[in-house]
C-alpha cells in the first residue's frame, strides 16, 4: 500500500514538474517577444502546486519583468514569494540581493512611484530627440521629492544631460546641488558628486572653482587624478587665451594693412565686404564636407564645422589683405611667403580654438599618443 | 638604502631561505593536483612555490579571483602584500558560506613571482591554486601568512549542468574603466548586488598596461566584488601586452585566446590587439575556428574581445575584424559578441553578415559596453543599431538552458533600453 502511495506521489510530482517546465518555457517565449503577458505566465507557474524545481525560478523571472515594467511593488512581492520557497543557497543569495536593491531604490515602498517616473524619464531623455521637456519634468520630480534615496544620482544624471544640451551653467548648478545634498547624507556620495563637479568644471575651463573643490575630495587616488586633469586644463586654458589673442592681433594687423593700402576706412570696408575668390571656392566645398561630417559623430562634426567657419573667416581676411596689396603692385616672393606663414599660424590658432570648443582636445591628444586605431 | 637592507635582514630573521635575485625571463611551474602549468612572461620571475620568508608587512591586499582550469572544480586566489617582498603565502579554506576563520580547516601553500612595471620597483604576485573542488559549491577562504591573514571571504564554483540542468548563471559584463575608477567602483558595487557568478571584462582597465598605479586602483576599488567573483579579462589595446597585465590575472591557456564552459554557456575570449598584427587574420582566426568547432554543441555561445566589429561610435566598426572574424561567428551561430573600446553603450539588431535579421534565431547580437569609467564618447546610430547611448554602464547576461537575458544599467541604477531575452528549444 505504502509503495503505491509513494509511486502515486512521485507520478503526480513528475507530471507537475513536466507541466511547470512546459509552462516556464512558454513564459520564456512570451518574454523573448516582449509580450506583456509573460509576467502573468511566470506568476502562474510560481503559484501552481505542488512546488517543483521551476517554482522559485518562475517567481524570480516574474520579478525581473515587473522591474523592467517599473512595477517595483509587484517585483518585490514576486521576490518574496521566491525567497519563501527556495532552498538553493546561491539562488537565495541572488534573490535576497535583488530584494535589498529594490528596497534601497524604493524605500519601504514610499518611493515606488518616484522610482518608476525616474526610470521612465531617464529612458525618454536618453532616447534621442529634444529632451528638454523630460529634463524639466525630471527637475520637477527631484525638487518635489527631496528625500528620494537616489537624489544624488539623479542630480548627476540631470547635470550630464544638460551639459550634452550645452546648458553648462544649469548642469553645474545641479552638480553643486548634488554635492550639497550628498554632504548631508552619506560619505561616499559626496566624493562621487564632487568628482563629477570637478571634471565638468575642468571640461569647461572653469578652473578657479575646480581648484577650490579638488582638495575637498577625500579619496587620495582620485584627488591625484583630478590634480592631473586640472593641470592639463590649465595648460589648455593658457593655450586658448594665447590662440585667441593671436587671432585678435593678426586680425587687427590685417585691418590696419587694408586701411593703409586702400587709403580710407570706407575703401577698406568695401574691400572686406566683397568676398575674395578663395572664399567663393572654399565655402561650397566646406559646406559639403561639413554636411557629411554632421551625419557622423556629433562632436567631430561640431569640430569640423567650427574649423571650416574659422578657415572661411581667415580666408576672407587673408584674401582681402592680398587684394589690397595687389592694388599697389605685384606681390613679391618674400611677401607671399610671409603672408602664407602668418595665415598658417592663424589657421593653427583657429583649429585649436575649434577643437577646444568642441571638447575634442583630449581625443586628439589620445590619438596623438596611442595612434589612430586606439 | 641602508635602512631597506636592515629591514630585509630583520624580516628574513628566523628563515634559512635566501630569495634568489630578481630575474625577468619568466618561466613555468607545474601546479600539483591541477593538471596545468603557470607560465610567466618576459619581465617577470619564474613562478615558485612560496617559502618561509616574511617581509616587514605581509598583510594581503588587492585580493581577486580567477581560474585556469575547469571553473566547476578549480579557483585561483591572487593577492599582493603591502611589503612586496614577502615570499610566504597560503590559503585556508572550507566548504560553506561566510564561515569563521577557525572553521577553515583545509590549507594549501601558494606560489609567488615578482614582476616589473615602469621603474625599478618589483611587485610580487601571490597565487593559491585550488583544484578538485565541488561544482556549484560555496567555499569560504582567507589568504596570507601566519599572523597576517585576510578577512574571510567566499566564492562559488561553476555549477555542474549535468547534475543541475535548470541552473542559471549570471555574468557581469563591462569594460574601459581607465582613469574613471570612482565610476568603476559604483558599477562594480551595483553589479555585485546582483550576485554574478563571473565577471567578464572587455579590456582597457588602465591607460597604459605598464602603469602599476592604475592597476592598484582597478583591483583596489572593486576588491569586494573581485575577491568573491572570478574575473575573465579580454586584452584591450591599452593593456599593450604588458607584463603587469599577464602577471595579475589567472586565466586559462595563454591568457590571450582561450575558451571555457560556464553553466550552459561556452565563452571564447580573444586578443584583438596582439603583438603581431598578422595574427588577427592568421593564428587567431585558426584559434577561433578550432574553439568554435570544439564547442559547437554548447547551448549558448559567447565571444568577448575588445574592439567591436560593429559600432557607430567614435572609432566605428573594426573592419579588419569584421572581415576576418565575422564569417566564423556567423558560421558557428554565436549568440552574443561582447566588446568595449567605445566609451558608451551600444547594442545591435540580430546580424548575419551585413544583414539585419528578422529574428534572433541563428543570428548574432553585438554589444559594446565600454562605459566602465573612462571619459565618455558620443554614441552614434546606423542601420544595425538596436539602441545606443553615451553613458557609463555595466551589463548582466543571465543564462539558463533554454533562455538568455541581456540587460544593461546606468550608474544611477536605471535600466538602459535595448535589453533582450532569447530562447532556444
């Protein structure tokens, strides 16, 4: 009799396990198609009895889909179900880790809605197109929920996104706010926010504030790394002002020369108003190359467009200066060489400024050091 | 100078062992009970069994795990000491999670070797090779020398899928941390919370592979994770085939091109910046063909290397690799190719050759997750792009017998779009 009962129990269990396996696989097929019914299908396997080796796995898979759907309360409930029935140590460690992570994210459930909206907005911001509306919504969310556990992280996200939109002041305001918030919370987040702030300040050559912030970074190796970045940033800044001063001086000299060669300011103005032949040739070619560049890497495109804009202005000023010189007789070889040399210097200065403006200097420096493939 | 000699003499007091002078010719040591050899490269000493020789501060640091044999039954624990001259090291271990130090009843003597990076400093690597372990089992361990042991930590061996066919394995995946170690620390903590079995790292941990100070940051900031989960590393262009790179990781084969099974997955790792560039279209192609052929019956097939065959970001697609390697990837129907190099996140649609496929069946998805900490690049899109984003990131690959799930995360914990689930009958 006992033998028959055991055989019956084993048969029932084996049948249930087989059915669960089929249902688990069917749920997996739905998940692979991103079908929203997948979560219900997994939960059905989890709820089916008797418990089989698929039961705890099904609850965990359901929890993962719930988290993807930003239904964090459901994810927590599903994980609790998995933890309640599993006996596998590795599985339990993983499920408990996921539950702890969700609780860290949503508190005791009071931040579930905020966390969901946070995920939705960040996805929308990163998804392409103009993110201004979503960024403003995220700002409003952060302001309305000062106690949100991921408040520092979301401020850093906001800062990075505004920087991408070229709203540098707004980006820096959020990072300063992240440092302020982190200072009243835990220790590790303060450094995290401050490091982000220093990096952004260096990127935008706001070095005085960066210099004040670096000593406040407590992590010695990160502090050393930031000191190196700051030193590099200071060199870039000196070079930027040098390049700018050089262009202003050369431009002034060109205007003075044209004025002298044409005899009056009015004539000089007319000379500058007329595009020289080299500009007429150069601009259409530059426009085509600029358009092609704009279809690729946006940073490189920005650099290319700024280089061409600078080159067009230099070609215009150079052409006007040469035209004015030609009115007084043929140009000698020495004059031509000197002119070409000065234009070359101006081009180098303009290219430097364009690369600096497009934040491509680090990339160019790295390519210089390690080769084009790197 | 004199004081360091005095320190050495004091330290060596009580030991008859006189360490040999540093030689940088590399060498080989057979590891008893493991069936494999440890080979060090030019620039490092030959590996030796640890001796009774203590320096001024033998405290272990930068503990991290790897494996050179079958990950079901073996593990390598690696560490350095504060003083860098201690030659003594052993592991104490026992089956079970989070045990007390007193419960670690089994012992094994370690091995050690010195290596040079930039400058004349000699760094000393210690390794303890554990073989004959039980599959899918958690062990507690501590390493060090008498009076100077590390805290007790735990690791888990790879599961035996023959005994446990429905088991799930989870791989953390990331790359390109160089000079962004604060972000690497955040990502490592976030991935650690998800309890992975293994970390797959697609290269460029440091700016230059010879710079030891960056390696210290790489290992130090993720020690909590790397001392509990083994790491498998694909050589990146910034590692520059340097001795410190080869000295600090324990991986199968030649540590450049190798394959291994983990759960229901077969993972192939390749070096796409070898010393001899001709190897990319020669010996590495031969290796890939042989490894893919040997593992053609694996349920899930993954390839990890550094430079992407498909990318719309800064460097673009590596056409040499696309021409030489992708036909083999297509021939053997690899499921997933994992890359870094581009400091962003990028995932392709399912591809075969130059064609986007309507379904994932017999097609390959290429992922770039090179946002481990380095300064970000702008992302791009092209006809093959499923999703791309300029963000720091780390990813998880979850593998069951019939199902693989890929998901990536930003530093703030939000999920990056483009994740997928693929199933097989």
